[in-house]
């Protein structure tokens, strides 16, 4: 939930570069896609990573409340 530092950004770039057009990558994130660029940081590298990830991607965005929130609501009701 924090911005990438240089080693993390470089590691992600290496992974995406190695897998690009060869195999699948599954990425799960709590951060909305619209915020990925600023979270990755370093504009040019973020552009390169996101260009490769978006090419031929399938995006599934969950729009339901989280199970944690539902569990908290049930706990409050039963209290």
C-alpha cells in the first residue's frame, strides 16, 4: 500500500520483461488500477511496466464489498 522503492520497481520490471509475450502473469492488488502509475513511481519505468502489463491483458475488477467488511457488520449485529 506504499509506493515502490527502487529495488521493488526494478524487480517488477525484470519479472514483467521476462514474462512479456511468453507466459501469463497474475497480479492481485488492493490499489485501483488508476493509481498504479504513481504507486510504481519513476515515470519512464512505470510506463514501460504498465505498457507491457496492459498489452493483451484481461482485467477482472471486483465490485462487491470485502468479506472483512461483511464479517465486521455481522459481528456488530450479533453483539
